[in-house]
């Protein structure tokens, strides 16, 4: 291991990175709070400002993947489609198999200039999480409780609010609702058998209601559906902890605007809920076939291209590092010079609590700490 790799693996470096992220994130959240006064005066200005503020937070996570770990990200698509990315609103259907798939999704949003304005359909609990959850609140992210009877009206209203959004955005959606595990897959396929739906080998059954409502509400606003399938070479099992340790991964994303030889403009996605549900199930059968092809050949049936890294994620992180590390080191020197046992003990306590906080934040992304959503159907069957 070279000296750079050794330094990247050291916990003190991880602690400093997390310190910069947490403190800068809370500062930005505080600034976002004050932007609320703009909402009744100039809603579009409020939105544009919050897109930039949100970028300052989310780009720090992307910086870890792009510049810290140096992960390679290859996009498989066709040249005609490539020219459309970032220039139109789109619904992006993502598979949900890896601990850092959200980070890879953000990475491609960044490379096409829509990271600050990207949207997701997220569980309500995340809205209470400091920094990212609060950032999402100001981005008008669509939160749901995963109880459709309660969610439908709220989700529809929030989606309709995006119809006049001033920035191009990608609406990222994990239709499976939860990360893939063998146990959840077994339960999902039991549901498929009970409902007479085609079984999938590499995906869970898609949750169709949220997708159908998204299509319905964003019609005439979103231009196309992008079906994307993410994989990692050589059976890599990427984790956020691995990224933080500077481990380099090799991500392959199949990102076609064309499926079965045709582009999928949103008007070709059925508006009727049942027909839209059938369309999505068919799409997931195609995704399964693409996954099968990748496992067999190690590649996708499209032209590979590596979208260039932009410098802004690194420059943003360096700005916050220079701004926040100087007062930290100055405080640390003053504490050491004071010689006070109480002061040093307090500092040690803060370090321990920070370590616990860092581990908790990483734990949120771990598959084995994931939600039990996806087991609900099985529980209902057993009642």
C-alpha cells in the first residue's frame, strides 16, 4: 500500500472528512432555513438558491466516490441518447442492489449537471435526519410513509408542485422499494406466484403505485423515462465504508434511452394505473434480461463511455475544508496548551461521540440494516 492509500485508510482522516461534512451541512441547513422568507415573495428564486445550497452538501458525498476513492464509472448508452442527458427532465428507474447505489446515482446526476436539483421518492423517516434529510425538505423532495392509503394524496400534491420547477431535474426512483436481499427476493417471488406475475431472478417485484402516480403527475413536465441498471465488475460488493477507506470500485451503469429499439418518451408510458403497472412489470422483465446478459458477458449491449469528471465537487470540498479545518486545529492547539485535564477529557469525549456518529451514519447505508419494507406482503399473507 502506498502512502496515499495508507492515509486514506486512517480513521483520523475519516473523522476530519465527516467533521467537514457535518459542520458544513449544518451551516447550509441553517442558511436554508432563512431562505424560507423568499418562498412567498419569489418561489422560483427560493428554489434556485436551494438547488445551489443542496449541491454544496450532496457534492461532498460525490467527491468521496469520484476523487477520494477514484471509483471508475462507465456509462453504457447510445451516442444520440447521451446528448440528451441533463438537458431534459426525466424519471430515472434505478435498481436497488448495493449499499452505494444512491451515491452512484448522484454521481451520474453530477456529471450531467442535475445533482443540485435531483429529486427522489423517499421514506418519511429520512426527512428528520439532519443535513441530508433537512436538505431534501428544502428541495421539495417527495416523502412517503409507505402506507399508500395515507400517502396517495400527499405524494400527488408534492409531485404536482414540481410541475413549474425552474431547473432541469431527474426524479430518481427505486421501484423495488427496498434493497435486494435473498430473503426479500424469496418473499417477493412468493407474492409474484400468488398474484400470477412473472418471476424475476435479479430484482424484487416493482412497487407500481408510486411509479404510476409519478408518471401521472409529471406528465408534460418530464420528457422521458430512463431505465438504468447498475453493476460492479468482478463481483465487487461496494460499501460506503470502503469508499471512505479510499477503495476504488468499477461501476457499470446501463442507461439506455432506448429499450427494445425505441426511445421511451413519457407519453408512451400508459396513463391508466393498471396499464402502467403492467408496463412496469414488463420493463422489469427486460431489466432482468439485461442483468442476465451482464453476468454472462461482463458487459452491456451498448457503447461504453466515461462521462468526464467535473472539478466542482472537489473545489466545493476544498473550500469547506479550508474554511473549517483552520478553526478546528487552532482550537485543538489552544486546548493542548491549556494543560487542563477537564478540557482534554471533554475533547476526548467529543472524539468518541463523533466516532459513534460517523459509524451510525455509515450504518444507515448498510444492507443488513435496511428497512423491513418488502416483508409486508409476506406478513399480510400469514395473517
